[in-house]
C-alpha cells in the first residue's frame, strides 16, 4: 500500500464526517509518534490533508485550537508509550519488529541520543529518521521521566502547531499568498535557491523538511505565474552550490574523518554507506544518489573524501542537479493547468 492509498480514505472520511476532525487529529498524531507505527504511518501528510480540507470547506478558525490540542496530546501520548516500552522491555526490543529487521535503527537512535540527550527527544518529533526510535532509546537508557515528558510534550505541541496552522492558513488565504508571491518573485527565487542548497548538504535530519519547503515554494512561485526557467535556474544553482561545498569538505576530511564534518555525526553509517556507494559507482553514482533521501546529501561529501577527480565530480554534479531540479519542478505547471490560481 502506497502513501496515497493510506491518506485518501482518512481524508475522505473527514470530508463526510467533519465532526470527527478533532478525534482523528488525536489518533493520527498518536500513530505518527508511536514507535511501531511511526515508520510506516504518514501522519504528517494525513494531518495536512485533513487541515487543508477543513479550510477549503470554509471551517471557522475556531477549530484550529481543538485540532492542535488533540494532535499535541496524541503526539505526546505516542512518545510516552514508546518510552515506557523501552523502559520496561529494554532487553527484548532488538528482537521485536521493526528493530529485528532493521537493527541499524537502534544504533542510529543510540548515537543520536548520546550526542543530544534531552534535546534529542525534543528534535525527534520533527524528523522522520529518528522519530520512531528516539523515545524507545530514551527508555532503554533510563532517561529520567520528568525531563523526557517535558521535552516530549513541548515538541509534540510545537509539531502540531507547525503542521496544522500553516496548512489551514495557506488554504484559507491562498489568494492573498499567491498575490504576494506574484509581486515579490525575488523572495521566492531566493527561497528556492536556499532550500535546494540546504537539501544538498549532509544534514540528514533536514532532508525531508527542506525538500517539503522547496516543493511548497516552487508550487507557490509557479502557481503565481513565476517563470519556470527562473525557478529551474535557482533550484539548479542551489543544489550545485550544496554539492560543491560538500565535495570540498570531503576533500578536507578524507577517509573516516568525514564522520566529524557535520553536526549530524550521530549517523556515521550514512557516511560509510555513501563512501561504499561512490567507490562502487564512481561519478555516475551521483546521478542515482540524487533521488535517495540519505545518499543525496552524503554522496558529494563521500566523493571528496575518496578523492574522486574534481572534473568527473563537477560534470556528474551538474547533470544530477539539473535532472533533480527539472523532475521536481516539472509536475507543477501540469497541476497549474488543472487547478489554476
């Protein structure tokens, strides 16, 4: 079952039973934060869909507070239950799905938790790569209950606000937003460059958030009548700049020293995987890596670390950044024909 097949029935249910919007926000957020469901459950996408539907149907803004409170409570409870599972079943966790099939999840979580401690609990709500495991590892490490729950509740409610409020207001004030972007193209172009750049540097925690920001900015820009060529050039330039910076950093930190390059050194396996990938596929691997969440940002760094020739890297990077930008931007003009601003 793909993402669309999971999201559409739930959003359609809320369309016909709007009174269930608040309880559904609680259930969706709980599943998004519960360790055994978080890996498979597209909770953020579902909440965005429900919120956008409510806004499009003309729902009053007064529904925002109950929906945010419900989602915040659901996210808090999901993390709390995951913490208690880690606390009381510490020795059994590695033998339970999904950790039995993906033991690297526990290693990622342990590395992340050792590096960030309580802040790791706070950050975990926002980033897919560690959301499923951080509360379990916090329990396994016997993190004190009070600091855990404070970080848990604070981040859950901030996450709920960040998902629900922008979605609601973006649909409610879509005409005003499109008009602003139409009058200030330079801001949108700058955001396209910045988000493409951030999505290219080895920060796996930011891979999905920066990609979503890039797609949202591109959609607004093109729906507002922005020049597709200008959008492509800004995206291409940002992605290429990120690649070149990562390659240079890899050159300055060869071999295993690349583990110490970025603040996300909690994930040394990602760097090792990228090195093995570049050694196996060479410069052409950069093109394939652009469409892989983790390899996308680590492959240029690994290319520098293994001393891939600069000319080969530059040619492959230009080709991969152009292809990445073109493929991500191409669907937007088609949507614009179907849903004109």
